[in-house]
C-alpha cells in the first residue's frame, strides 16, 4: 500500500454487499474500525449498499467486502459487472479496500468451478481461482511479507490501564458455517466472531515479551508482538494461479508448509491437482498455494482470513486506521479499554496457535 491516504478528520466507509457477503460476523470488521476511529475523535459515516443500489465510489475513502457462499459471491459478481469499472478506477486512484474470505477472488480474472464451469471476474489482478469439490478449513497463522502493505513502523506508548467499557455487539456465525476451533481469549475458548468484555480478560495488553519486532508499517505499542496475523479459513478446495503479489505466508493452517521449505521460498506458490486442468504436479489439493496467501495491489488488500480479521488482529486494524486518517495516529485507541483487551486476546490466541507450528504435519 502507500499510494494515498485520507487527509481529513472524517472518513466515509462503504460496506458493500453486507447482506450477501457476511459469514463469520464479517460485519464486525466495519464495526470495530468505526469504533477505533470514533475513539480517536474521527467522524465516521458507514453506508451499506448491495445489489441494484446506486453507488458513487468516489464518495468513499474505504470499501469493505466480506466472505459469502459461492452462490452469493456469484450474485455479487453479476451486480459488479455493471459497475465494476468505476470501482476499479477508484482502486487505481488509491482508494483503500479490504476484501476478506472469497470476496477477494472477484478481483482476479476468472473463477473455475469444480464442475469445469468458468466465469469471468473483475480482472483487476493477474490471477485465476480454481475450485475443487472439497473444502479446506482451519485456524491459521500468517507471517507478513516485506511488501508495500507494510512500510515504516511507528512506536507508541502502551495503552492506559483498563476501565469499564462496552464491547461491540458479538458477531454471529451462520448456522451452516463452521466455527473456528482453538481461538482462545484470555477468558477461555470463544468463536472468533464473539467480542470479549473487559471483565472477562485477565491479560492486559501491556504485559508483553521484550524484544519482539513490529511488522513494518503496522502501528503498535513499542513492545509489539511478532509480525504475524491470525484468522480462520473456510474455503473451497483448490488454489490460485497467476502473477500477483501476495502479502502473507501461511505458517499454520490450510496450506501451511514446514519451516525449512518456507525459508527458501517465501514468495512462491504451489499449484494443485485439479480435474479442471489447472496444473497438476502431484501437490496435495488440500494445500494449494502452500506458502502464499492473499493479494495486494496499491491500497487494495485481499485475504482468505476471516475471524473477523480486524477484530482478531489489532495490528492490521491500527494500520488501516492510520492509513484512513493519519492525523489521528497519535491518539492511539483514545482511551477505549476495549482495544487493550482486544490486544490481549490477539496475543493469547497467537501464542496458542503458534505453539502448534512444527507439530502440524504436511
């Protein structure tokens, strides 16, 4: 990223296809970003638009699209086909976009179903998605590559001691979706969509190990955790082919590879054995793109990680808030204790999930 930022103390957010692309409490990504900006004193407006609505993308600073079923994704693509160029023009001009789950597949050239049916997508980026009939699911830990997504780190003081605070409403996972396992907050096991109240947390965010390194460009406390993000992946089996920058390396979860391989091939991708003809080198179809995850182009970021990803990853949340309104950077979390407990939950889950790295067989 790094093309442009919002130079005003007001941010306009578009939650696109909230009614169709909203698995795993994805709406909470917008809710928590709005809360952080509000805590910093930034006026924030959120509009929800869907199929058939009139949209002027030039009115917005940030667009979010969540994950959905393949059927919902295809309905969105049909709608996007009549307005896609306006959207792409704004991305080229530097508008900040986050697409989680399978919504980021829409920015490639095409999607090929397990049946062999192929349909075109927006074509912004040079990749295609091929699907198998199987599904790959699981919690994940992803290392952040040294890409334009992350630039210069800025240290800040740790948050003040916690006080009574209200958390955002909990995110509900649809009944038909799978709930992530092993995502532990300081108070115990929770689904990634649930928000934690201050009274339930036992580990303040200021209690961190010394010497940990902040990912470049992510605004975090000086005693920041390693440059890793956590999430949950539930997608169709298969993979992506093409020449596109990928900002994350999967260390644990669907597509994870062992450390020895990962060290030498940080930006490579492994293709799949698929009945629709997308390369077949004998690779495990459950481990497609085993090193690379997500897509990045200018200020557009896509990832299969859900959880919701901004609720589970305060480093990424703070980074986006800084990009959207750099004038608010020094206000941190505005004294809202919720974000200290969010940080504690992130560290707890990262510790637990990272302990599985090396024990996870190929």
